[in-house]
C-alpha cells in the first residue's frame, strides 16, 4: 500500500536451540495481537500491546492470569533518556550498543525487501 513493509515474516534461532517464528502484518483487515509459545506440554498465549490475560493451555485444561493494564509503559525509559542527555545523574539502561543490536535485528528482518 505504501513504501514501508506491510507484512514481515521471520524465523530465528536462539542460542539455546529454541526456534521462533514471527509474523507481523500492518495492513490486516482485523487487529490481532498474539504471542504464542508452544512447548511439548502446552502453550502460553499473551498479547504484546492489548489488555488480555496470559493463558496457559495444557492437557489438563486452561489457566488464565489477569493483570491491571500498565500506563505509559514507555515513559520511564524516555525519562531516563532525557535525564541522561540533560546531564542529570541518571544512567539510561538502553545504550548505544543495545540500540544498535535492536536496529541490526530489524534490518535483518527486512533486508531482502530492500535488495
């Protein structure tokens, strides 16, 4: 629909040997926000942004955990960035190297799109 990626799919392998698959569609006809961890004894499902319970599903049934929604999730990080940049005695937990690592992962996910 536009120059940015509408759909991104990636597979990845953690150092532990666990495999992961991610699918992101930014132009879907419906909103879906689901993370699912699948194991040999069950699944754990939870959203990233929406306010829904964490659900554990096993052969014995389902368990749900409900949490109060968090306000301004990103605000504490932004406050430490501003404080460090303005010379206050605060060190931001996000560093140049951690930001570069995140940027590298994002670039790897879409590099074929731009080649």
